[in-house]
């Protein structure tokens, strides 16, 4: 199985800050990497697919980058409504695997 | 607009079989360009892949669950079903079904999720 390791596991930032979350794959996964946002008690929502494509309806302050083994999710200016857990997801090879999640809090 | 909704028993006894249904509305479960995944999330933990139903009716299962798992489709009802046998407390989780993009540019992303159904395994 391809392992995906997210860091940090949690972070605290101020409104307006730039926030970056990393995801590292154990093997080259090209750009088969997706990012989800999950708020407490809710299902995940797709933010970014194919490493850098913004899902329809997602605010432009969210962006994704990377290829191969190293990927980044960036929130350019953190808003209060961005409080959530963010997870990466590789679909390069079966079984698909998820990162452990990064919980974002407001400082 | 395509929507999915999971239906489950809520509580299952240890060693019994868990059965879940994913109802799909607003589109066909067997359309090309999409697959259907089951994902679960144990309390306080991350997302865990369970298995995939492909549009030709075949399926792929997580290696850690394959011996206990069956995923199938009832196209007449536009439903996907999950059966997980010999459950233990470790199977306690929120279970989600989700549409998986099967197009080359979609990268297998899960773009439509159900609200999830909570399953507790307890006697």
C-alpha cells in the first residue's frame, strides 16, 4: 500500500494568516492526490483534486500544489469558517489511502 | 443533482453481519465515468477506505477487510450495498458512501458524499 503522511497533525493560526499543510506519499503518485475539508459532525467535502485543481464552488483562497511524493494545501488567508480537519487522499494505486488529517484551529 | 444517502441499522451485535445501503438519486449508479466507494471513520480517527464498486458491477476491497466484505449493486433500485461479516468493536464507525470520479482528469476524487450513518458494534 502507498502510505500518505500529513503534517502537522494540528495547527493554530490567526484569521488572515497563510496556512500550509503537507502530505508526503511513500511512492511516486504523480498528481493523483486530492484534499478534503471536514467540519465536525459532517461528511468530508472535496476541495482540491488532481493535486491542484480547485473543485467547483470552493473559495479561491484554497490552493494545492505538488507532484510525485510531496504535496501542499495552502489557505491564503485563513477565515473563521475554515476551522476544520483537512485530509489528503491518494488514488494512484489500489487501495486508495488517506492521510491522518490536520486539524486547523483559530488562535 | 446527484445525491447519496446511507441507510443502516445503527447497532450491530459482535460476530454478526453489518448491512448498509447507499441510495443514489438524481442519476444512475451504473453511469460511466464514476465509481462508488465506501469509506468509514472510527470515532476520533481519520478516514479509512473500505471498497469500490465499479460501473461494470465488479468491486475491489481493502486488503484489510476483503475476507469479511461484500459490495454489490442493485441497479433496479439504484442502490449499492455493503455487507461486513463477523463484526467487532473495531468496526464501530461512521460509514460513508461517495461517488468517485473515474475520468482521467478527476484523479479518482470523491466529489459527492452521503451524510454518513453511524454504526456501533456492541452487545
